[in-house]
C-alpha cells in the first residue's frame, strides 16, 4: 500500500506549460508587489467558534443510513442507468462506506472502485477556501487582504469596489458582479487570464459589492492571490499543504492528472436516449480554485474527516470555524430542488462552503457539475456525520441520496426524494 501511495505521489501533476505561460497575465505585476506590506488580520476576527461535539459512539442511525445508501446506489447503477458512483460516508472517526458502484465507462467492464478518480467540479471551492485559511494562519494573508494590493491588474467597473474587494469577498462570491460572469466565455475556450482581465468591463449587479452572485472566474483570483503572497503555484500549495498531509493520495488537478490516474471514471452525457462517454473537457480545469480537482471516494473520506475536526494537525479548529461560518445570505438556494424547499430554513455562503439550516441542524454543503460529472458533499458538523457522492454522468438521481442520508441520521419523517417508482428503468 505504501508503494502505491508513493507511486501516486509521483504522478501528482506539476504546472503545465500553458499555466506557466498564462499566469503572468494577472500575476506579473503581483510578483513585483511581493515586497509591498500586507494588511494583517488576526484569525480571532473569524466568527464565533462553533461547539465541538465529541462523538463517543457510532450512532445506529448513521450505520443504517450508510446501509440504505449502499442499497440504493446499487439499484441506481443496476436498474436506473446511472453509469458509475463513488460514495463515502463517515461518522465520528469511522468510515462507514467507501466504495464504488457501476462502471468507469459504458461498454466496458471496468468497475468503479474506492480509488477511482472523478472530477469534483465546484467541490473544488471548499479546498480553495481551506488553502486560503492555512495562508491566513501562517500570516501570509488575511481574510481582509485587499486583492488589488497584491494583484494591481485586478479591476472592476466600479473602481472603489475593486479597491476594497478582499480575499474573503472572492471566496464568498461578494464581488458585485452578475451571476456566473464570463462562464459562457470560459466554456467557449477563452483563456482564464484574458477573462480575469475583462472583469473590468463586466456589468455590476450591485456596484458596492455587497450582494451575493456565484462566480468561477472571480473566485479563481484566490489562486493568483495565493501565488502573489507565497511565490508558489496554487495547485502545488494545495498538494503540499492539504492533499499530501491528509493522505488524499489520489487527488490531483487538471485533465492530465485525471487521465494519468490508474483508475478514473469517464464522463457521460445523454445522446439518443443513452449515456455516451466523452473525453473530459478542459475549460473548467483552467480555473483550478473553482473547479480543478479530481478525487476518489477514498480521498473524500479523508476530506470529510478533516472538515469535521478529525485532523486538527492539518485543519485547525479556528480555520474550520472561519470557513464554515455563514457570511452572506443566499435565499434563492432554498428553492432550487424539493428537498431544499422542504428542509431548509435558511441558506448562506461561507468561505468556499454553502451553510444551510437543515430542519434546525447546521448542514455544510456544496454541489458541483461539469460536462459528464455530478458531485455533492454535505456534513453535519455537530453530529460528526458526512457524505460525498461522485457520479460520472449528467444524472439527477445520485444527488438525491444525500437528503435521504441526512434525514435518517436526524430521524426526520421519511420522504421519497428519489421517487424511483416514477423513473424510467434503464439497465446498463
């Protein structure tokens, strides 16, 4: 096993020639500004500490929840056309479920396993938030560090807003831009550095920057900011400070990292009434902080444990408190799908995380989607229970496993979130 871990470490990707050539468009001036002093802020400025709940025994409901999710995942891949799944469920210090279901690729017999890599899409954002939190603890950065102080090329249509935009604003989507600014251009293969420069011409949703609007381009400036204050590439910082120490040996960045994995799930889209495998698209890999990570169910187990305070040597409590605290209300998130309409009492965004009140319980959550992949992660920090679901098809059903698991643990009235009796049967 140690040999496998070492060989995996050797495969972790280094910055591509494209990245080396394009980063300077935003960071060349930032390199010159490394000598400029940083405005420091004590980590005590983070929100009030959430209670630390010691899990003394694995709750019977958590075990039953894991067994039920396992049974349902098998049905989804066997009877309802879901191509492949990687699922992790943890409670306390124990991993209750960590396995794959279905196939890596339609038409082939390679099964998904616990070490099969999937694209995480926007589940990458909490990883960027955690890296920023480590830089805050190290004193290289503060949540109140102004982006323009280190990235002089950063500009918005409102100059005052640009001057006062902070690291925390990037991570909580409080930049003032419209929703998904320049995502269509990114999907049309325009380079990230060009789009980052064009933020100066983008219309402002709220000129003062105080409103929430989800971003990928602006969010990814946190990677340029990390480079400016450390002189090291964002992806390498994450590998050194998070993936390696946490034992996430299958986690990588970029398409090259995914395709070099010994086991990886191909993306699938629906064509002609059936799922067809494609090569992973490159575009959202060009914004690593927002959507660049690949990982397996085994990696996600370690990530969940760390996010619930089980690895304070890597992610200290004060970092978790800061990133998992609500920063800005996101009321529209309460209406997106039936389980949110029924269960959520409030919705906020933190620093890379969505923070929900789920029937009176704090639920830390994020979803992700790129062509051919869907992913969701959620945990109850005060219960020590978490689940991650990775899918290699553009299918809605797998994400509905999450509220089923959470409902069982909280002993809420049962709801049939999957509604399998209404779904067409599609055997692989």
